[in-house]
């Protein structure tokens, strides 16, 4: 009898799988995320993580520029 293959993790090494982050989305945002995930052949979680990482970098850059200019980042 063939042995079952162990599950394959698609998360990058070091990702905290036991500490998920939940967020609430508008239905239009969820639809857009689902469409993009389908187009890129990714799971919703995988795409959401990529979008979050890009957004974090942009947010951090904006915050650093605001600090350098002495203005609030919001």
C-alpha cells in the first residue's frame, strides 16, 4: 500500500501559521481579492499576504517621509 504524502506547506519558512491575522473586507474588496487570486493561481491567504507586504512597505515609506518632513503620517 502506498504511503500518503505529507502535506506541502506553501508558506515561506518562518511564517507563524498558528497566529493568523483576521481582517474584515467589504464584499467588493473580497470579490476583487478572489478574482486576483484566481488570475494568479494563488490562495486568498497567499495573495492577501503579498498585498499586505506591499502595503506595509508603502505605508512605512510614507510614514518615514512624513517624519523627515515633520508632518503627521495620516
